[in-house]
């Protein structure tokens, strides 16, 4: 695959963490064991692709200053909703939470005040598609609030999208720590929480841990291994951490190959299309 610069990082984290979501480990995996035979993509990858599809559709023919254009914002809300439904129903057994699955299969698709980490794990393309930090945060918010309209759900998506935009435009890890600290308390280390950290599907109980994994990791594979090593919602934490890590750390070719082999063709086509979109639209 050529010119793949985004979204495989989130998929790599999701796939690597999938065997451990309900079988937590408390140690770092060897690099060659990040993706194994039982690894698979889950709702994290499906919904990341869905949001990317919705953003691409919603930004078609958008005016330059679209953040002030209510018609474009409404178009984005509708297109992201439609893509979430399309992708979710295409992969109904990907591992969705109960409330989201009910939303997905219902005839009406209204937000349900969720504060879960699903909003954050699917938001990465918002940071890639944005031309400014304001755009990144607004795209993150729009992608969240079609389901996760609780302030905590929106906060998680904005923190991820904003961080990715900042990393794309030259921010350091320290800059990201300072930025995310406006949303969450990051005054901890993974070593301090590893033994006691429990499964937590809330944004406030998993996004800071994912960001800390990114901050402490030394390269892409190390970030993913750190994220999985604390237990909890392993695939989602690793997906968020991977979405950040891929901005500054290339996904190793051997790992990228394993990710591509695990992905469904429909999802892989979305990843390719998203990267083509960035080539044509990124400013």
C-alpha cells in the first residue's frame, strides 16, 4: 500500500489489544507478539473508518471557513451518523457496547448522553482532516455528539482530535501533555497505576491512560505495548494510543503488513480513500 499515513495506527492498536480486552495482562508484550493468530479488528477500527467516511462526505464542497457555516455542520452531523449506521450494520458482531448497539439498530438515531470512550477511539481522522486546531476540535465534537453528547464523551473526542492535529503540525510530546492536561489529570505514570487499574469504558477513565501510554512509549510498538500492559479496555486504550503514535512514529512495515492482513477489504478501502483525501485536501 502506498501513501498510508493515517488510521492504520488506530487499527494496529485495536487489533493488538483485542485478545486482552477481557483477558487483561499487566506486562509489556514482546514486539513480535503484538499481533497473533487470535487478534482481530473490533468496533474501534470499524467506527474509526466510519467517522472518516462521514467526515469525507460531510466536507465535500465545504466553504473554506466551514466552522461558521451551520449548513456544513449539519451536513457533517448527518453524514457521520449515516456512516456509523452503514459501517456498524455491515459489521454487527464487531463488539459494540449495549447502548450503542441499540442506537445502531434502532429506526431513529438520536444521541443518548453517553460518556463512554467510543467517542474518543473513533475520532482520530478528525485530527487529520482539520486545517486548524479549531477545526480539529469541532470535527471531534461533531463526531462524538451524534451519539455521545454527554460533556465527557465530547471532551474525549476533542482531546484526541486536537492532539493529532497538534502532532501533525510539529507539537512535541510535552506540548501534548500540556494540551491534554486542559481536559484531564495526567499526573500519574503507568507504573504507578498498572497494578490497580481496572476495566473502565468511560472517557475520563481511559483516555488519560491512552495518552500517558503515548507519552511514555519510545516508538510505535512500545506505545502499543505500554497501552496493553495496564489492562482495562485494552483494545480501545491501544487504539487511541496508536492513533496518536502513528503521527510521529511510523508503523513498522512488518506490523503494518499484519494489520492489513487482518483488515476486511471494505475497511481497507476506507483507509486508502482517507489517505487519498488527505493528499488532496490537507493544508
